[in-house]
């Protein structure tokens, strides 16, 4: 039995590995912590390893980063991990979008011991430090827990400077796209980002981005991609500064000169339509390796865009597609179907908008509304695709002008709603 170290086990899955990599990457930079912590990465189907580790350590923690969609599809797996952890004497702590949006359900229904709300880097370090030193772990910033069945949520921690936090775990060899921006000022009512991770937008410095991009290339990862709520909004805080995006792209040419390939405005991020300008797109030509850009429209109804707090118009989307096509980019446009308060007129406006996009050479990326906890629409009905929309989508699909996981998302929306009605998800009204 090792008395002097904490056994910290991250449950590691494909859909939530990015957030886990970031946490491990930060822990690796703290010798005063890592000296007392042994980190393990365990897949959900490998939880039998918890038993082996339990025999070696006195202090044991299981950490699980969760998306709401993951919980909906893998509820039994999550419950099994928590039950196994408790039986073997581990403390269980959940983080990520789902616990941040539904701490009460995560603690009461999923039966985690603790949750970290919002940004987790410093709270996890503080939690582990308190555990090592014997201090009160309940004082940890951003921690949520139950006190006699009453939810207690400590003051959240907010990252001030992204440069202080590595975008991946280099020493452990756990790599992912580089987070260049965090937070979002727009607060779209269906999206968890602004409500959970703050409307205070912070950007990683260009020097820091280039440094980590070069690290990826040196490790043989040639394709350099980025995580951002709005890839063309890099450097902006309320006011848009396209020159910052251009500066970033120009500096990233060093990475391309070293054998890397730079992707901006495509998976795993998208761009806001009003941030697509001729000045910016002209600069991208020949300086990025993606031939496709993803634009967020969500609906062709101006009324719905205002209700959702999107902050742009349907015409902004058409303008973005025209500019991108003019400079040789293929364009995918995101639409969400089954939105709350969507009526027949909204549906028809969206279908007409899609027709315009396709006529211009764009492609539709179809989604279905998910009532995610932590958003103002957390208690809304699950999204459903109207019959006329479904027929139109299949026509576009047959012609190669549409793609997406709308059928899976429609099932997910129903599953989330059922978890809500069954009392597994207990969303707070935002």
C-alpha cells in the first residue's frame, strides 16, 4: 500500500478525451503536485483495473469528464463506474459540460461524490492538494456537493490566461486540437458554452499557439487543428478584429514550412457568418490546408435567430457562403431542426434558405435540437424533424448536398428528455 501518493484515475473515452488531455497536461506542469500523484488513464470497459490499483494506494480518486449526450447513450456504463469506484473506496468526481449544467442530477442521480463546475484545471489541482495535505476538500473552488441532500456550489474558478494551461498532455502523449479561444459573448440559448464556461472570452497568444503547433508537428502529428467557438473570431472580445486572425495565419506559416498542415474554420470548430469577410478569406487562400469551411446558421428564420440570441441575420449566412465560394472554399452550413417555438413559417424560411445555400454550391450540415442542461432551453421539448423537412433532407442527401447525424440526434433528444422526466437529469433554470 502506497500511503504517500494519490492514485488519480481518469476514465477515458473518445467523446470526452480532449478535456481530459487538458487536465492531465496541466497536472504534468506542476512538480509540486505530480510528485504526490500517480495518474492513470482507464477506458470504461477496463474498470476492472480499479480493483488492482485499489490494493496499491490509500488515497484514490476517479475523475470522469461527461457530456450530456454521452450520459444519455451510456447511462448504465457511467453508473457502473461510479458504483465500482465507491465499492473500492475511491472518491468520484465529475467535470465537463454535463455536471456543470446539471450538478444536482450528477450528484443525486448519477451518485458522484463531487462535481467541478465550469473550468476545471485549478479546481482539480486544489482538490488533489487538499486531499494530499489533509485540508478540507469541501473548500475547493468550483466544487459542488450535497449537504444533507441540499446542493452546495462553491464560487467557480475562471481561467485568466490560457497560455498558462497546455492544450494537451505532451509528456503522456495525449494530443488533440489546440484550444485557441475559450468562452463566448453571444450566449445562444441552445448552447452550453456561454452559460457554463463564461461569456468572458480569452484567447491563447499567437506565440503560444505556434509553439504548441510546432510540438505537434515534431511529434509526427502533421494536421494542426484548433478548438474555438468561432475560429474567425480569434482575438475578438465584443469587437471583431480580423487582423488578429490574419496575423495568426501568417505566423502559422512557420508550422507549414516545417511540414505541418494548418486547418482553420473547419472540424472541430466552425465560424460565425458575420465574421466572413473578403479581406479575411482572401488572406486564407494558400495559407490554410482545409478546402472546406463550416458556417453556423442554425435557422433561416430571422425571428428565430433573434429568439435564440444568435446575433446575425439569414443574409449574413448567404453573404458568407458567397465570399467563401468566390475564393474557392467549399462550404458546409449548420442548421438545427426542431427548435423550440419553431412554426410553419420558420420551417419554410429555413427550407428556402437551404435552397439558396445549395444553389450557391454549399452543403447542409443537419442537426436536431437537444435540450441541454445549463442552457435557457434545458426544459424545452426535445427536437423533432417535421415530415416535410425530413423529405427535403433526404432529397438533398441523395444529391450529395446534405450530411450529418440528425437521426441519431433526434433519438438523443428523446433520450435526454426521458432522463429529465425520470429525474436523472435535474436541470436548473438559467
